[in-house]
């Protein structure tokens, strides 16, 4: 039997696999991934990974930036563990071969990043995720015993009596449906940006792990906090990394004016400066865009209103050495050259602060079930994640979850539970029935689009109670209609329609929890801005939202106090020394 089964081959999943293999080589560990591991979304991360390294920096300052950046919603014990372990993890990657960019004297180079008041973001040009994932992947190859299920799609967690016993998965190539018994399962399935229509997220980011946990009885946490990144290309949603602003890029409106100076983020500086206004946190910058739009100072395009990112003053040399991928993306996808042209950009859904509720070791309330990476909510990101904290989060909590799961497996040497066969058979029959399908009804793609637009309308950068309440009804209705969709492909091999249907159900679960949590939180904090409750309300909401799936399938939200260790709630101040 598998001791530790990891769902996900991105940064968090692979880091967890290495931790298990290193702890005890006799443990059987498997990585199941719906895409070949190197195609996981981690590969597309550009800007960098934060970890204190400079002599002028301290661990406490990284903690403080993360906590204030998250509008005091992060759990401070988790943040402390994260900040203390991040540099060690980044150095470990160096030893495994990650080609971090260097200063001329050979030291690891760091760049400024949004909301970070010291330079602590390590990078490998602007292809950090590619190099990081490559390094992890090649390291897993050292361990011959890591079993890989590449292009297998997990549809269900087997859970009995409050304990996980394995998963049911479909081999996409053949359509084979298999139950894989396991003593522990780690969910490392990444985020859920595809719930929205306009996102930087890869098509595979459909929140599967969140829905798997939710159905298995583990609550989700802080689902209302969805991060918009201020600079996406208008048509594709492709990300122009924050590193472009860290290297000195400006945001200007239709009058050529650096508008961020109007939003209490600091004053314009001619050269990049650590606390320059372009490096304010993402929630504030995305909100500033909406205000510019309301003032008529954005530019209308067929793909929505935009402002411009101006990199022209950086010069070709700097662009080519520090952010070559930005130039490549602009040329290929926007038909322009940032060395000579302005880049049109608009805010785009980028990251999910919420996720599966875990403790500091990745454990969920379901025994043997763990989660790490973007699918988890430990929580270090609170109401707004700082750029470059996510990659190290995958490393730190991937390792912690791997170690904790391995220890659980070592102390629970029991055999296969009866539930494995019975639940596996039920799930196989359900999937086979779905594949036989109906020939009439609506198509998955149409329902998906309606869900995405419902979410954008109700749970975007600004929200209000009336629109959210309507979205609750719309999503409930879409859920009913999703049970009766038309299904054309009855084949077993590469049945992507079946996968798309599974993902639609997953996304509807996630969408319902986002809307329910957003409706319940009657205050504004970080990325959650309610026009009907415009102020932060610490008296009532200095607390996480915890959402369970009620017996009737609807989300049920409660609050859980935030852990405060050393930093009492304060004001978020940017652009001032
Ligand atoms: C364009 C972009 C740029 C970014 N840049 C940065 C940056 O510079 N710095 C930073 O800190 N963060 C960045 N982020 C965020 C960061 O990259 C992600 O949060 C992080 O990489 C997520 O890693 P993960 O391991 O949790 O999940 P992912 O890398 O998304 O991997 C998820 C894995 O789960 C598997 N999976 C999912 N569902 C199933 C299923 N049902 N069955 C089987 N397998 C499944 C997938 O196949 C995949 O292997 C960026 C994000 C994007 C989108």
C-alpha cells in the first residue's frame, strides 16, 4: 500500500515527495498529477521567491510585511515558521542546482517586490518558476522509488470514519478508473483562478483539491480572498510580472500620468526605489485601477479598459538581462516591444489566498489528509498575499506536510480499509454513468462561462451584499443544470469532456464557497472590499472564515479567531518611511 500519496506535481507536491523520500526511503510515495509534473502552473512563475538574505534585512521585518500585507488576517505562528524556514529552503534549492541570478561578486541577487519593504526576492531572471520546478523535478528523479501517475485525474478521496484511505483516479489516456489505497494523502493541487473568466492561471487551475477536501468533510478557509494582479495583458490575461515594476516600470493612465500617487501609495520617483508607489501591494493597486476607470482616466479597448505599463525608460539592456521573458511575452502575445512601446494592462485574477484549512504542518481535520501550496490555507497570506511569498510557501509547507504525512504513515501501519473497495466501486459506477452520458441538454462550456461571469460580477475587486445574494441563487441553479448536461464523447481514451465535467462540478463548489464567505464577511479587508461595508471591522471580523459543506450540499460559514503572536493589528502604511 502507498504510504503517502501526493495529488499534484507542482512546487508543493514535488517538495513534499522529496521530504518523504528523505525522511525514510522505505516509505512508498506516489505523485498523481493530471498533467506531466513539469507542466504544473508553478512552471509559469516569473518574478521570484522571498527569503531574508540581505545584511540590512531581518526575519521580523519579513514577518511584519507579510502580516500587514495580509491585513492582519495571517496566523502569526504560521508566518513566523514560514519566514524562518524560507531562506533555508531557497538555499537548499541552490544546492540541488537552481540557477539563482547573481550579483557580479557572486552573491545571490535579490530584487524588491510589492509590499516588501526590503530587498529579499530571489530570482532566476524572470523564469523563476521554471527553474524552481525543474530543480525539484530532477531531484525527485534521484529517488527511483517515487511512483508517478502522470496524467491521472483524481475524482474522489476515500474517507471513512474521519480518516482518509486513498483516492479514486482516472487514467486520462485510457479511461481506466482505479482506486489507489493510501495511508495518507497530501493535496497539492494548486489554485482555482479558472472560476473567473479573466485570469493568469493555467487551464488546469480549477480548484480540484479544494473541492475534494470539502466533499471529504474538511473545511475550506478564507475563500472570499481572491487576488487580482494589477498587470495582465488585456486579451489573454497573461501575466506581466511585478518584477517589471521592481526593475523600475511605471503605471500610467490615459493622460500619461503616474496615477498611483493619488492613492496614498507614495510619490513618484524617477528611479526604482524600495518603497516606490509602483511596488504597493496588489490589492491596493487593483483597487486604484477601478477608481481610475470611474474617473474616466483609463483607455477603452475591445478587451476592456486598460492603463499602461511603461518600461521604455529602462532601456533594452536592462529589459533583456532582468526581464527578458516580459519582452518575449509582449512580442508574441501583444505584438509590441516594451523597449519602445507602452504595454496595455488591466487587473486579472491571479491567486487564491483561501483554501483547505490546515494547521502549521499541513494537517486537515480529516486524519491522514494534508494539504500544501496554493490549494491550502495555513494561513500565511491572510487577506492579501505579497508577491514572491507563494513559491517559498510551497517549499516550506510542502516539506512540512511531507514530513508530517510520513510520520503519520509510519505510526499507522494498518492494512486496506473495507471502505476502499466499496467507495471505489461506487465512484467507478458514477463515472461510467457520466461517460455514457445524455445526448441532450446544455454544454459544459456554456455553464462554465455563466459561472465565470457570475463570479466576476459578484465577487470581483469590489463586492456588495445584493449582488452576492443574487449570485448564491444563480450558482445553485447552475449546479442543478450541471447535473443534466449534454455529453457527446462516450469513448474511454482521452475523454476530455468527462474531465471538463468533473472540473465544472469542482469549480461550482469553489464558486459557492467564495460567494458564501464574501456574503458573510460584512467588512472590507485586503482583497475583499464591500461597498456596503467599506471599513475594516476588527471587533467582529479579525477572524478566518471557515466553510463546511452542509448535508444538503450548501456551504455553511463560521468564524475562527486569527492567531496573533507579536504584531497587534495596525494600519497598513505604504510609500511613507
Ligand atoms: C503566471 C503566474 C506567475 C506567478 N509568479 C509567481 C512568482 O513570481 N512568485 C511567487 O511566489 N508566486 C508566483 N505565482 C504563484 C505561484 O506560482 C503558485 O501559487 C504556485 O506555484 C502553486 O504551486 P502548487 O504546487 O501549489 O500548484 P501547481 O503548480 O498549480 O500544481 C498543481 C498540481 O496539481 C495537479 N492536479 C490538480 N488537480 C488535480 C487532479 N484532480 N488530479 C490530479 N492532479 C491534479 C496538477 O496536475 C499539478 O501538478 C505565480 C502564478 C502564476 C499563475
